[in-house]
C-alpha cells in the first residue's frame, strides 16, 4: 500500500540514496579516498543527470566538499 503513495521517481531516489549510504562508509572516520565517499559520484552519474544538489553538513576540514567540487568539475 505504501508503494502506491510514492511515485516511481521517488522510489528511484530512495534506491539511489540507499546505494550512496552503502558506498559512503558513513561513520567510518576514514579519509574520503578510503571511506567510499567518492563512490557517491559514480552512483549519481549512473542514475541521475545533473544538476545535483550536494549537502556537506560535516564540520571538519572540507575534504568531502573538495572531493565534490573535483568530481563535479570532471576531475573525480
């Protein structure tokens, strides 16, 4: 019944979000290079077209924000 409440597009976003969380290594404390956070952009590029809206809500050194900028500019 719940599936009828959600559009197929919402369901697709939910599936992508699950893949991103699995790849991101959330809470691992590892660097962005070894935690799997770079995988987010592989999943995005395979499943969604740009533009993307990325939130980096951490309060650290900005490594993930740097990774986002590199990936979105074709360097990641």
